[in-house]
C-alpha cells in the first residue's frame, strides 16, 4: 500500500508540474503532419488559428492582451469596462469582430461555448481588424516587455490556400516574413 | 490496514498500568483513491506532446531590388492542384508538359530527387543546386502546402519559394481536372 501511495503521488507531482491546461480552440483546426521537430515556444507568441474559413487570434501574455484591447478599443470607438478588460485578459483565444467583442465579453463564461464566433475580419488591406490586432499586440509587447512577439499559424488541414495566403500576406504587410507553421509530428516518414 | 481501537484501553482492575501499543499503520485507501483521481484528471487535461512547428521564411516583397532571377535550366515548378494532386515541370512554363503526380514517397519525392540529381549532373559549381518554385492554386489545401514544404526538407532542397500561380499554369491544372 505504501509503495502504491508513493508511486501515485510521484506521478501526481509530475503531472501537476508539467501541466499546461489544454486551451479549448474554437477553430477546431487539425494541423497537418510534417517531419519538422522544432518545438513551439510557450511564451511571447501570437497564434493565428485558421479553421472553417475563420481566423482566431491568440496572444500568450495577459498584460499584452489587456493593453492591445485598450488600443483597439480606442481605434474602433468601443470602450470597455474594467470587468470586460479583466475578462479579456483571461480569454486565451477569440474570433469575433470588434463590433461584437463587447457582447462576447459580457457573455457568462458558461455560455461562451454557444456564442457564435465568426472569426476576425481579415482582408488584405492595410486596415483590416486582423492586421490591427497583430500590430497592436506586437506594439504592446515591445512597450511592456521590450521583446518581439513570434507569430505562428495554426491552420486546419483542409483549409483552402486563399485563406492561408491572406493571413500570410497580412503578416507580410507588417514586414513579418518569418513565422512558424504549427504541425503535428509525422511518425512514419513514408506517407 | 489500521483498525480503530474501540476497546477503551487503559486501566485493568488491580493490574499494572500498561500503555497501549497502537498500530503505526495508517489507512491509506482514501488517500490513494484521491491521488489516482487527481492523476487521471491531470492526465486528461494536459497536452503531453508539445506541438511542433515548421519555420517558414517568405521573401520580402517590399524590396524590389533584392529579387533574383531563376535559371530555367535548374528550376522545378510544383503546381498544387485540388484533390491532393500536384503537377510539376522543369524549366519555363508552357515549354514542357507538366507531369501529374501524387504526394508521398513514390510520387513527388521521387520526382524531386530525380530532378535534383539531373540538375547536379548537368551543372557545375554553385549552380548544382536545384531551385524549386511552389505555386499553390486556389483549390489546393493547406495540408498540400505543408506536405510540399516538408518534402523540401526531406529532399534537402535549400532554395525554394512560394509564388503566385500564373493564368497559364491555372489553365493547365484545369485541363487535367485539378482545379
């Protein structure tokens, strides 16, 4: 009994220490396999999830989220209450246009799953919401931590190329030419 | 297991006063149950396998002067069509008929390796390296793009770029029913 108890607690400690909660990704993107083995960084990341023709935005730092929300709110003429700002800071990923962001943040966390997330509007002009979100988040990161954010794209296998190209060209407009494509590890090398 | 001592212990009439020796074993069942419950919980909620990434560098299209011309004799163009199929040709568009191919070990990879060898045989010095131009069509999927970029790594191609597809090439994809 004592031995079993010891093992159980050892495992428990291991899992607690290595635990990183799974983020519920509303894009439901299943990433394609590749043989690349470069691990994805956890911090200082912008992750753009692309699935079902929608783009979702995620930045890893809470203070950057808050700062970016303030700048974006001022830009689009939406003011957020401190509660809404706080809730945005703990929202790991979202995909709603600015016009509906307030409603999204006012929804009870238990009902958020049913909130229709239509994706962040993105087109290849220099002033799309996605462009501004990426831009303000990068600025906020430089302002708060004096660091540069890495960008990674997590797109679904079946996503058609034009949507992916749109995201890549938005990054290109900000002179971001190096980024990561998140893939899963392909086990057998001969597909 | 430890049992609860309910005998009341202590004093016996007229006898010696003996301290009761209680068992040092503690009942661990409940604790172990809880520990395993928590283990199960953490196992389900953690992502053990960290996601992997492929790094991609797109050409800086804001600087027009840094663009290099591609030598036709050592360039291979891969057109990504629909239905997980590709077309590829060597040299200039329209000059040679594209070959329709599948992904995978016996498809695209074999073609790339063969062409790479051909280029290495017919060129000398720095020109020995083959250049690959990847042109995804609007009907191709992200998985095809990643698979093609992955082939670049597998076949050890260092010079490659993703380029916009031309109307001529789109027409050819259409002819082969890949658009």
